[in-house]
C-alpha cells in the first residue's frame, strides 16, 4: 500500500480537505507524510515578485503539519519557493526525492480559456510524477471543519 505520502498544499481553503484526506490515508496505511508548500512568486520585467510573504507561507505549512500530527500522523514539512510556472516541477521533484508513492493535492478548477494559457498545477504534476496521485475535491465533505 502507501508508505510515503507527499501532500502539496497552497493557501486556498481547499488545503483543509487535502490535509484531512491525506491524514486519513496515512492512518489507514501507517504512512509517513511530508507536507510541501511552495511559496509562489511571479516574474515581471524588472523583478521577481513574491505572491505570498514568508509569514503567510510558514503559517500554511505549520497549520497543515500540526493538523496531521494532532491526528497522530508521522508528518514533517518542507517549504519551497518558486515561480508560478515552476510549482508543478517542484512538487514532482520533491515527490521523487521523498520517494513518495502517493501524492495528494487539490485541483483548482478554471475556465477552458484560462486553462489553455495557465494549466492547472495538478494536471502538470500528473504528467510529470511517477507516484500515484489523489486529487481531492475543493468541496470535500467536512473540509476545513476538523470534523468527520
């Protein structure tokens, strides 16, 4: 079954459902969990501009790791920085480095025109990762409530 689970979280409310489901999977299989948060930035003509400050990025990561540990899951966290165009590659590389056999993340739904110019991270990860991928709906039951 699954022994090493990588959970990729962002700052959206969907992260609560992702963490909850990853915790459920880890408890069922006894898996070790690594939570990854990539603090996004974007490039302009003159500079690289962070889209999230260090305090926000650390808070997202700490919240996820704490929730898993509170649920008796062996969890650790990792914070990375990357351009929005590099997030999928960072997730895939971290999964490979961690030797994850399951990746858990949330797809963010976009209109077809937006998806054409800016593909979803979950789609890009699915095309580059060698691990099984579990996509958690943004509106998963109990998301963010801490209740089953």
